[in-house]
C-alpha cells in the first residue's frame, strides 16, 4: 500500500460541519467477486476506496495521488498554503491560488449566499478561537473574544477575481475555513478520476463521507449505515440503500469539549451567534448526487433546525435528508421512504420515526 504522509489539514478543525469524522456507518455487502481496495489514515481520518469488478490495484494510484495533491493545495495550517496566504494577506492584497482552491472557495461562496449566511466560508476566526478537537475539558472563550471573532466572519467580504484566479479577504483578521465542504469536494474529484479510468462500480469513503457509483458488481445497491448519535461507534439506526450518490452526516458528538461545570460545546458553530449551534438537532444525514453538495447541506440543515431544514430540502431537487432531534425524533424526507430501513427491533424503544 502506498503511504501518504499525514499533514495538518484545512478541515481538521471544522466550524460549520462535521466533515472529517462524519458518522455515516459502514458499507454492507462484501461478496462482489473481483475487488480491489486500499485504505490509509488521511485527512485526519480513515480513508478507503474500493472498486468492484476490478482486479488491477494500480487503478487506485491516481485517486490517492489526487488526495495528496489536494492536501497541498487546501491545507489551512501549513506554511505557504493557499489558505494560509489568503489569511496572511487579509486586508492587504489579493492572493492568486491554485485552480482547486479557487473552485472550492467559489463554490463555498455560492453555498454561503444560498444559505443566507448559515454556511459561511469565512468562519475561520471563530473556528480558530474555539479550537474544538477531540473530547477534552476546558473553558469556553469569553464573550468579548467571541464577539471579536464573529465580527471577522462575513462571506460578503470575499472578493474573487476569475481573471487572475485570486482571492481577497477585505478585512484584516479574516480567514477562510473549508471544514464543511473540503471532503465533499475531494470525494467528487476522486470519483472523477475513477470514472476517467473506466471504473464502473466504486465506493469512496473519506472518514464516513461516502460517495458510491454504479452499485455493486451484481447491480444491487450498496448499503450505508446511519449511526446512532446517542451511542456513536456502537450501532446503526438503519441502513440506506443507494446505487449512485453521496451520503454525508453532521452531528454534535465527535468533536466537542466540556467545561468544569459540565457544559458541552460541540464543533458546529453558528456564525450568527458565534456559539455551537443550538437548533434542536443532534444529527443530520443528507443524500444527494454530489458529495460537495451533501457536505455543505449537512452543515446548513443542522444549523437551520428541523422545520427550516425540511423547507430547505423540499425546495431543492434531488436532495433527501434524515433529521434526528434532541428529543429522539427521526424525521425522514419522503424520497427515502423506500430506501431507508429503520432498525425497529433495536431502536424502536429509543427513537420515534416519521416519514415526511
């Protein structure tokens, strides 16, 4: 297996989405005849790519090389990276960036506008301030510090120039963070490489950010488990059957800290309040065609809450979602009625489920 070095990724600390450790469950179904697979610890998480109906392991070289190239382009913390240079030159001058960096920021800005600012690509100052990593005990930032960081969060202060492929943050102290979108972009790029190689059946799993193509080699669906947010890592509430598309989940239970008084602060930050979202949701799973769309929407819907999130899904084509509330309600949009099977036997006493 080709090893790719572990680096500090731009989405390692996310603000508006749980991108790197998304809690989509494992993929079921193994006996597919010829398969090739490779896995590694990348993007600060477990990454695997599996091809069905194939026997040439070299088909996996280019996809993993694409991941490595995007690491170099998109990391926020490495000296001289595009995002680092954008931050260093905020309020000073535009920075010419790579094609990948420009495209993902351009797309992020589109999502920022379409979400009314709930998805905000300039949430970097708040992400840096809160510094939410693995579970630990520490104190929340002061209100004064939160207000100062929030004042530097405003997607309307990004200027993109397609002529020279430059990005400019108009105010000093601003910073771009791609935590809620980067893995979706990478998954789509990896799948594009696989398609160019003639692969017909594949699973790309970037730490739970799942993108599948073509179903299994026997033309049956893949099964993607949706994790229990009340007991992460120890069970799946149900299984989604899907042949083509992406499944991405945002939740409040992987990246968080607890203060000495016992208050819990998760990593999905609301750019309007500057605090972790308090929307009444604990998990949102999005199913759609492109992983970049699923990634950004899972964050947006989590921030919007159940009622507004449902309205958002209903207004978008080819988007479905599974919402789980803090009151243990599971609400599944109508398009998943025939493809999501709830584990009633094991979870029927804990959760109530409604199909909309």
